[in-house]
């Protein structure tokens, strides 16, 4: 419980700083909104060809917007050596990782709550059913994205070209997450047979579990590189 309290307090600190500056949230929201507007003008929602492409467009836009937040997750702590101050606190160093991952997850979910409805409205798409399954896919995909992204963000932050390096490292590792959420969204959107896409929930849950445990073993080594 003490470790959980530290995670919540550190995450709350990041959210308070972001609420005052609005740097990350503003960049993520504007980027995702621009993608929505560009695709709404570039694609005709009335055409049947757009519907199968919609899930890929949706999640690529969300995850690229999320990378903007991940890039600043650790770099702003390194500017005044604040990260090393936190490393000196007598606590497990993985606590810092989980706090960063939690704050990144909440920022991403907030962005998705605003942008995803706009995607559906502007591109004229509707879910025939299974809203709870779509919300579960959003949560599992967002958790996997932020856990993997925060770990690699810590690795890339110490390099000179961290902002360019992070997407190169992250997106190959995110292939299971992208495939999972796209397949689930496509199955719900096109009202496909659930036996063809429900197994992706198991893959997303396994991915999240792996990257939930992995930082306990690797984060201290990653942050010291």
C-alpha cells in the first residue's frame, strides 16, 4: 500500500504540472484533431470502402498522438536533473516508472475520450453493438501502449536523438497492440463473427501483463544507461 501511495502521489505531481502548462495534452489533442479533420475531408464517409479502413486510421492517429506525450515524459525531468533527485529517494526505483506510466495513461485516456467520438461523427461511422467490448479494447490497448512506451521513453530520454529514437523503438514492439485493437474495432464495426476476433483480448491482456512485470526487472538498468 505504501508503494501504491507513492505511485499515486508521483503521478498526481505529473498531472498537476501538466494541468498548469498544458504542453503535452495540448500537443496530443491538436495532433489527433488535425488527423481527424484531414481524414474527414480526404475520405468520403458515404463510400463503403472507408469502413474497413476506419479502425486502422483511428488507432494510428491515437498512438501517434500518444508518442508526443511519451517523448516529454522523461525529458522534462532531465532538464533540471529532477529525475536523479527522485532516484535518491529511499524507494524502489520502479515506483517512478509506474507513476510515469499512470500519468501517461490518464493523459492518453483523456485525449481518447475527446478525439474518438469526433472520429466516429466526422467520418460517419457507428458501432452496431458491443460498446463495452470497444471500451475494454481501448483500455487494454492504452495500458499496453503506455507501459511499453514509458519503458522505452526512459531508455530514449538519455540519448541526444531521443525524440526520433522513441518511435523507431516503440512501434515494432507495439505491433501486437496495434493488431489487437484494430482487429477488435474492425470486428465490432463490421459486425463480424466474434469467434474471429475475440481472442485478441487475450493477446492484449497477456501483453499488458508482460510489460507490467518487466519494469520490475529492467527499469533500474534502463534509467542508469
